[in-house]
C-alpha cells in the first residue's frame, strides 16, 4: 500500500463503514493484472523473473494512454508509464468490493510484490493512518505467499516497499557481499521445511487475533503454494530438525530430519476450516490455469514467464490476469454470501 492511498481509504470507510482487507504478495497486489486490452493492443517485453513487464509504446501512444486512463496510469520519476494503480483496481479485493458487493465495502489491499506473509500482515501496524474505528464490519481475505519467504523490516524504505524478503538460496550473489552473507545465513542457519511451516502458523495466528479484534470474517486461499495442506503439514511437523556443526569446517550441516511426533499437535493450529478452494482448486493460480485447459502442468505457472497464456488468464509475468482476478472475486462473493452471512 502507498501512503497516498490512505486518505481515500478513510473517505471510503466513512461512507461504507465496511472493509474487505486482503493480505499476501504480488498475487494479492495485482501484479500484471492490467486491462486485458493493453496486452492485446500493444507490445510488452519480459525483463526477467520477479520484474514487471516493460511496455514498448511510442510517444503518441503514451500520450493517448495517459489521457484515456488518467486515473490509473501515470509517469513515474524515471519518466516511464506506471500501471500500479490499474493493477490495484483490477486486483480481486477491489473487484469483489466494488463490482460484486456494489461498492458497499472499502477495499484495503496489503499485498506486497516480492514479499512474504510476515511483511504483509505486519503492514496493519505500519499503515497507522487508516482509521479502523470507521470499519464496523470487516472481511479478511488471506492469500498466503510461498512458505519459504522470510521478511524483515527495511529501515530505509521508500513508501510502499518497507520490507526485505529472503529466500533460502543465494544464487548469483557476489561472494562476501552483505546480501549474500545474510541470505546464506538464512539458508544454512535458519531455514528448514519445518522452520517455514512454524513461521506460517505464527503469521496466521497473528492475523486471526487481529481479525478477532475486529469481529471479522476470514477466508484463506493460497496464492500459488501447494504446501498449505494438512498432509504436508503432518509430514513436516511430525519430524525433528537436528542441526550439527561440522568440526572440520565450522559450518552447519544441512538440517537432518528424525521421525518424531512432538510437534504433530501444531498441525491443528492452522485454521483448516477457513480454507476456501475456488472451484475445487487449492490455489488462486490453479484456478486461473484451469481456464486454459492445460494438459501438462510440469512447470506449474512458471511456464508463462515471458509469454501470456493463450486465452489471457495468465500474464507474461506468470501472474493471474484481469479476468482471473474477476473470476476469483466472483467466487469469493458467492462463498462469502452463502457460507459467511
């Protein structure tokens, strides 16, 4: 969320008295979900994994777009066209609130591109300009990101991106750089499959506590990670992690797993009853991909990096497109009105 969005959120809350609050990563923020016609009518270039697409517009095309989409497209400090606020408008939380609930709810989108669940949930506290007292009714939509992502605060953030997210790898990073040392420490000294699940349980419990304080209804559908299932949780949490220091190199060995059941009871700390499977799919991205009628899912959604799916349900940056967000919003509306009213 950007600072300039807060004033409008408070104005909308004053009018509606209701909020739909969404948490997650780029799949919640709406990365890539620009208006479908822009993908169809113009040329876009894939820069690399994790990056937004680069449009190839002429100056006259840019002027026409800025005039036509004056509320959702603007020039950034580098002089390039910025589509972030169009993505916010097309993200499922906005579509659900404005289209399917007819503007009766105020959408509040805490999705953060490139971050994990720790950062997204803690955005509640750092966006302290939001007047939550105006929200007499709240619905929480949690679309958790990858379980392996680990966020920590960035003390030199610029507006929206106040978090640094780590993955348990350090490929391509300069040897001895601060970034590599940090990520290598996470990969070798902290991370394990059990570590990431225990973190996720802590995150969801924190979110549930906040939701309870608002007397909020809550729905959970993972964005893309298939690990949020009971069988996997039981398998990982039912094991013990043993870390040993190699006496010759003074480095931690890869975590070893021993079959014990000390923490198996933690499986039920995850709120399985709040999980929603849209059209039977375990993740948001699976819902989008199902509309392409794909027979080979070998590369999962990564197969769309650099190319839009044939029917436009997936973007060239491998995220659900505009109509996928619309469909997810429609199904969430049906679920909420039927099961949570």
